[in-house]
């Protein structure tokens, strides 16, 4: 199933009004020069901003240059935005002012940046543009968050900046609220980060071995060795992941540059190193980065976390995307966690105008100049360096540290992130700031301390603002692709910047409210780092793997191989031959009834014809006008009351004649005697074109005195009783033959009719010499196969599943129409329901909780299957459909229910194709052709409305009958127009004979 052509269009729009929470003004310490610039309250604002006071009046706030430029206020976004060049214009006279301005990004520019981020996300997800995308949007193959039922022991290895963290996590299936954790941290030997890759992985394996030896008792160890101990590997570097346990390293970062690893499968490298330690019971089952681990850590029962952001030495974000949008994988159902790798955002130059000279200096000194530019503006590994270069530049302009030695600032890495956090978090004077600077060997004045604090807050505040901008892009993308008016979502936070900067979450909240007002994020702090999350990923992977095995076991009987379908095709052919043979017809499950329709339309038919379509509680009367220009129709629907359906035959046919008379009166056709084609959709033994004996009533009809009688004569007798002479019944057809005839008018090659709707049937043009039940061997005759009963003799028992048998037993005709019960829309929903009941019993659905509504027969209509399988249908929409049925389904439940529907509908299409393959191959052999070209006229709601049925049928037919070129033509009105055309062809032949 290909659903890739339904990509959403990402829209970038701004609401007319945005609101952010207010905060009181605060004064900063330090002198206030008379040349104080007009500074906005937070870095997003640019030169000045309009503020609402409590009374709603507008005022311009002038701020001291020492005042914190990141304060949160109630902001009106109707801001006049000056170009960035103007922000850095020399009219801002002091170096301090210019430096602060360089770190201040206007709100309008943030909107543009958010739009660029969303565009880059789409590029990264697209198969066509993924290779060129800077925001890589790497699939993680994690398709579910924890549901709280996970339990067992899980080993975790986390590769940190200069440490290896090992954990043993025990989950109890209690909602993951109280996992038991033991861990140990190992410091990495000096030089290993730049050494050989094999040495790094050997060291990790040694840590695992030592940790297990210290944590697990000998008795427990022996028990563990008899069982596999699953391991989750947190590897915080860019990888191309092709499975949950297979990932090739794309590039090192964060100071790592081990040789022989880039381009290799890091899971395989770790597993090989573990095997060297003779830890054969330890299996690496999942790899993730720290961002994914954070998302899982923050997910608990009833509170799934669908976004995680790590603001640490590096920066990254992941989120649960609709799987069909992740074109770099073959997954189309449900959701998948995507690792954005947004650190490279801006490497194509889109951030050039906000990249300051200080950022340029840091970039040039890094190991990878020109790469990961967004990360270098926001990662804590770089913020101290940005500040250091800013202070060097300001001291060179004699704006700070005048007359003192600043040579210490020339030492790379001297200004650490801890120094920065100590300074920005200080709210009580300059004492702490001064102490930090003096520890570095600087001799700051009080004024220097105030300005350094301003610079630090501007740089850290910009980092928080840029994180919020990236997050806003993800929030809006999720909201739009899920087609929601308002998105409420949990966001997991982890990292030095999140935990260390006291205003980080506040800035995230305020800026995301401005940039993505349609979204309501709730921020959750990661409690146990990414280690616990890695255990969750591993546990979920094992739960899903176990579930997958059980699901496959349940659905296996419905999954038919090519050989299975070839066998069905051969059996259908065998039953067709039995039905055509006079001696075996009575015992054949495929009746192969002659219709006495010997010709299809040739285009010369003309005139007015009546059609009567009787197949259910409603019936239609039509007048069809056939001219050289084409066909025109008028019709009316009439109702048959239940009392008449179940009364006498005379009452039923008298009612039908009354309706025909009413219709002819309304159409001014009372004076004309028109040929009538009668579509009668009940099993009949046809002994002539206008003579057919009713074999049995179906569809709720039980009118007495009809079974075994000629239904055409019953209609004629009623017309005589009513003294109605305005019609002449010339042909009786069923809806399948009518479909073939209706399509035959448009395509002369149409010699097969197929119905796949509430029921199913097929007809085709057979050589008369093969029809043993009718005299004569010249020409052809349309054969009504009545293939719905195929298998009633037991020949299909081998493909009947437990679910099919249960459905069959609860029908009004157990043991009959068995092929139809595998294919038609009337029964597919019931098959689905029976499967879901079994899956619930096996605790594969609804967490094993009984669903009373599932006990309701016929709860799933055909339209449900058609809707749930629509390409690209969001899981939220599936849940809404299920909710209408009073089924409380999780997203995982929704994915599984869609898979069940797909399995049932696919089998139906394949079986239908197998039957059709038998038909076209017989026609090809009958005519002695190497290649047959034929058209199938097709009707029925399942074929027409189901999003995959026709595609699956045609694909399977091509596989089973490769020597037949089969086209399909949808019938517009087989039972109405088709019946009239049968009458028209009959009249044409009668006139020709005269």
C-alpha cells in the first residue's frame, strides 16, 4: 500500500494577536548611563516593543542597558521590525549595546526561522530530498511509547561525554511508576575519545562485564545466563538507522573522533565487543540517542510523552511523527519517533544573518567549521566560548576590563558552562559574578560585572529562544499533520541548559506561545536521564516483538501464499467444469447457470426500454433511451413493505405492477408498449431469456407461491390482472449480467461481469459448445456463475479459518455461500470483529480489558473497513471512528485494528482474483489464444469504495494469469441500464430475425 502521495502541506501563518504571560519589571544592579538604549524585554523583540499594562493602554518601555533583556512581559506582537543590519548599525554607539543587539532576534525573524525549520523538516522526511536536507529527520524505528505494562530486567549502556553509564532497570508492569534501578558510572581513559573505535567498544563491554559482576549475585547470574538479558544502547551521535537494532554512524561530534566507526553498524560493534567478554546472554536489542531516551523516560501510563528536547552540550529534538510521512522507511501505519538532528539547521546559510561575529569565531575554532551551526548557537559546549569571544572583543574596544590583564580569556575553554550558569542565575547583586571572574584571574569592576552578566544572559537567553523556535516548528508541524485545531502534548526536557538555567522553561513557554499559539505543550523534566528511557525503549521493543509474534500467529491463517491462491484458482476451474457439464451440474458448488444472453451490445441498439431492478426492500423502475448520441435515463425508487415481502406472491407482483404503472404515468409512457428488462437478483434456474424459475428467496423475502415458479410469468400474470398493457417483458437478468452489458455498451471487449459488494458473483461469455446444460454448440452464451456458493461442497475447507467458521455459523444460511462469506462486504466486518475478540482475549488489544461493545454483532460495516484503511488516515481519525463505535482504543490499538482490516480485505481481494483468474484463463484456452485481452465490467461498493481492494485484486490477478491482459471498467448502473440493454439487444436480434 502506497500512501506517500498524501503529504500534508505545511502552512506558515501568524495569528493577528498573540499573548504571553506577564512578569513584573526588575532593575538590574550597576550604574545606569544616560545613553541608555531602548531595549525590549526579551531577546525575541528587536528594538522596541509595545506592552499592555493592566488597563490595556499601550506604552513604550525604555530600559537601562544593564537591565536584563530577557525579561518576560505581556507582549503585543504588532512590532515594527528593523532589518538586522539596522540592529547592528553604528548609531547604537556603545560596543556593549551593539553586542547585546547582536544576540537579540526580532519576533518576525523567529517566525521566518520557524518556517525554514518546518521546510527543512519536510525535506528531511521526503525520500526525494532527504539526502540534501540539513535537518536529517532520521527514523528511529520506535513506533510506540510505554503503556505501563512493561516488566522485566533491562540492561542499559549510555555513552556520555567522558563517561560510560551502566544501569540495570527492573520494571514491574505497574505503569512504570516505580522502577528499580542500579547503576555505575565509569570514567573513560584519556585519549579513548580520539583513539580506535575497537578500543572504545571494548572498554564499553568491559564496563558492562564489571557492572554485572558487581550487581548480580552468582545464583542470579546463573539464572540470567539461562535467559537473555536485553540491552538498550544510548549512543548520542548521528546515525542512519534502518532497524531498531541496526544503525550506521554518520559522523562523530562532541569531541569524539574514534577511527573505524563512521559508516559501521555501532550495534554490531558493541555486540561483538560484548561477545568477546563471553557475555553470551546479553543481547543488544535497541539503539537510540539520548533525546529518544528522554522522551521514553518522561512517558508513563496514561501520560505519553511525544516530544523530547535535549539542551545540553549538544542540542537535539525528537517527536512522534505520522509514520506515512517518514518516506525514508517502508512503514505506513501508526507513528514513528523521528530524530530531527536539528543541530545542522542553518548549515545551508539560512542562519547567516543571525550568526554573530562571535559565533563565527567559535565556529572557526571548532573541529567542524561550517557544520552544526544551530547547535553552536545553543549547545552548552559552545555558550561559554561565545561569551569568551564576546568579552575578548569588548575588552579590545575598551568597553570592559579596562587597564587589566585579560590574557586568560585567550585560553580556549576557560569560560565554562558552569561559570556561565553561576553568573546568569545570580539574582542578588554582583558578588557571585565578581567571584567567578576573579577565580578566572580577572580583576573586574562593579560595572564590568554588570556588563558580563548582561552578555551571559543575552547569550543563554538567545539559546533558550532558539530552542523554543525549533520546538514551535515541531509543535505546529504535529498539529497540522494530525489535522488538529489545537494540539496538547507533553514535552520531555533534559540537559544542562534545561536544569541549570532557571528561566529556560519560562522562555520556552512564552516563546512557543507566541510562535505556535495553536499548541499547548506541557514540559516534563526527565527524572532519571536517558538511561531509564533506554530501558523503556528496550522494554517496549520486547513487548512489541512478543505482540508481533502473537499477532502474526493470529493472522497467519488469513495470509495466503501464491501457491494457496493457485490452488483456489485450480479448484474454481474444476468447479466451473463440473457446473457446465450436464452430468455433474447438480452436484457442482458453482452452478454455471445459462442466461440465454448470447450477444453483448454492438452500438446499433436504439429506442426506449423499460428496466425493473428488484434486489431488496427498495426497487427501481427506469426508462432508458438509447440513441446514436448515447444513453439517457430516468428512474424512480419504490419501497416494498415488509408485509408484502413476506406475504403472497400475488401481492408482491401486484405491488410491482402498480409501481410500474405509476412510473409510466409520470413519464407519459402509458400509451406505449415498451420492451422491459427485468433485473431479478435472486437465485434462479433460467431456462430461457425470458423464463426463469425461482430457486429460493434471500435478503429477507419469503413471499409464498413463488419458489419453483417462473418469475417472468408471475410478473406477466400480475400485469394481466391489473390490465396493464404498457410493457412487454423480453429478458430476465441478474445484476452481474446487467453490469457486463452496461459496460459492454461502452467497451465491446467487455465479456465479464463482476459484482463485489454486499454479495459477490461473476458472469462471462462461454463457448456454447462447452455449455452442456443447453442445447446447441454455436456461438457464445453468458454464464451466470453464482460463484458465491463456491466451496459449499467442502473444497475450500483448507482456507476456512476459525473466524470464518464462527461467522458462517451465525448467519441465516450456515454452510452456504461460503466463498461469498470470505469476500463480500456483508461479512468482512464480522470477520474483523471475531479477530478482535480473540486478540482482546490474548491481551493484544485494549490492554486485555474486555470491550462489551465488541460483543455486538455487525458493529463493523463495510464502510468502516473502507475508512480505516484510507491511505494517510491519521491515527487520531481512526480513534475518532472507533470512539463512535464506543471503543476506547489507544494509538497502538488503532494501528493493530487497521492491520486486521488490511489482512481481511487483502485476503478477500486475493480470493476474488483467484476466481477471476480461473475465468480469464478458461476464456483464453477456449479461444486458443496465447494472450487474451478482455475487459471486466465491475460494480459493488466494496470494489468501488474500498481504498485498496481494486488495487490488490488487479495485482493478484496479474500474478495468477500473466497471459491475460485484463482491464476493469466501472459500471455506472448495471442492474438498471444493463437490464435495459439486454432488452435492447434482445429486441435488436428479434428484429433481425424478422
